[in-house]
C-alpha cells in the first residue's frame, strides 16, 4: 500500500515540484493563520474572515480561465514562475504594511485579490503538469501526494505561525511567505520540460475557453466532479474560513488555539492523502470518494458542536482526511478523463467552480454566523451536504458511475 502511494517520487521532476510546493504551502498557511488572527482580534467581526476569503478566491473568475488557456499554449513551468513572482511581491507588500502600521482589513483584502489572481492563474498549469511528470497509472498517487504536501504545510505552517506570533508580529509570517514564493521560482528552473504538441492557431480567449467548457460538459467524468466540487465548497468548505472565529470567539482558545485547529485538520489530511491511494487500489476510487464525503459530513457536524478544543481537534483530524479524500477523488476524475489538448482549460473550469462556490459559501456562512453563531452555521452546512448526497443517491444512482470508470491501465492499479 505505501509503495503505491509514494511511487511518483521516483520521478525527479515530480519530486522537485512536490518539494517546492511544500515549502510554499508552509508559508501560505503561516500567512493564512496570521491574517485570520489579525482580522479576528482587530475587528471582532466574522464578516471580514469571509470577505478576505472571497477576495482571495473570486479573482479565479478571470485568473483560472486565463491560466488554463496560457498553460495549454505556453511553457507551464515559466508560467508558474511568473505567477510566483507576483505572489511574492503581494506578500512582501502585506508584510511591509504590517511592519509600518498601515495594515487594515481593506488593504489585506486588496492584496489578497492580487495574490489570489496569480495563484488561480498558476494552478491549472501546476495541475496539468503533474500527469506529465509521472506514469499514467501513478496519477491518483501524484494528486494525493500533492494534497499531502499542501496539508503537511497546513500542519507545520500554523505551528510556525504560532511561534512567530508569540515572538513577533503577523508581518514576519507574511515576509516568510514571500520568501517561499521566491524559493519556488528558483526550484522550477530545474524541472524538466515535457515535449507536447505546439499550438500554432491564433489565440481566441473566449472561443477556446468555450470550446474547453463544451468538451468538459460532454464528458461525465469531468462534468460531474466540476458540479460536485461546487456543492462541497458551498456547504462544507466554509468551516476553513471560520476556524479563527471558532477558536477565538467560541472555544476561547485564542490565536494558539487557531493554530492547533488548523494543524489538526492538516494532520488528518496528510494521513488521508498518504493512505487513501492504497485503499483505492484495494477497493475503488468511487468507494473512497463516497466514504470520504460521508465521513466529512459526520465529522463536520461533530466539530460544529465540539464542547472543547481537544474534541474539536479530534473532529478536524477526521474531517481533514475526509475532505482531502473528497477533493482528491473529484480532481483525479477530471485529470484522468480530460483530453490532453484541453486538459488545462478543463482543469481551470474545476478551479473556477471551486473558486466561485467557496468564497460564496464563506461569505454567506460568515454573515449568518454573526446572528446565529459559528456552531449553528457550521452544523447547517454539514446537514445541507448530507441532504444533497442522500437526494442524489436516491434519485440519480447513476451519478457515481463516471467517477469509477477508467481505462484498462488505470483499472489494473486502481481496481475500478
């Protein structure tokens, strides 16, 4: 089981990408925790948590389709480097504003827009690059390891953030994050370029985007995950944005409690990302996906009404594993079914679906939380997801079939 999970690491290019991404993820989570603590302690208003989340994700409306189009035509490694330079500048400006006493919630949101735009533009290139760095039979494991590094950063980043916040100010977390983006730029100089067909046709931004959307919509294995991730993002995902409010305002655990909760989710996510490919090999990808969704609903409900910090952390460990299993299962289906020529554009639509639905859910739940409380709104999100899953299973049982379909080479590894 472990060999299946770690097989992609034998490819040097993938190992470099994974390592660079891990460093960047650690810095990103340091900044996320520090910014959440800053907003909660200075405003005491959960709405700002939703707004800064929206500011970071809404730019995907532009960045994701543009990034997908560029990644299908140009050197993906160079495109990733350019966007990391932009993110480094944004994080450095955030640090400067904090150090000089000019940081405000409005400034934080403005810089989140810049960083979010660059991140969204780079993401389709990063995801479409992964299948080119490993064997096709290793794609699920590669996606899972990618999720694992991101969530390992979720474990280590908050711990480093807590230490940094104890010794200094949030600005140091922002500065460290800027440095990690620079590290990515350097690391990608050593990622080998994979030959692919050259696109010589004139650029048609709207036409090619629509073409990719039509192609995605015509393939069940792409269309269903794109729809499903939006539902998950609206109902379940907003708990991530509300973690600082849960820790500080509800559990009275302060900024250190915020770090512990974020790290607990990361621990679960790492465990899930490392072990689930092996489970999928013994059973099927669709079994792991459905199990993950069910576990996410149950664990989020337990987290919503946790009586203590330790109970909330235990619930988030389970939720972290279930959440990464859900998103990994969905995006793996898209990567395996998307045609090579349109892969980046179709993956950008997956990103777009997540990037529109998540901030929408975060803003709505953060706003409602002002009146009903974080516990109630988080529990309602879990309940809504449960109703959707039960409804689909009873009325559209064939909905799950495309997630399980695979080519013969995939079937041999994933036992679909």
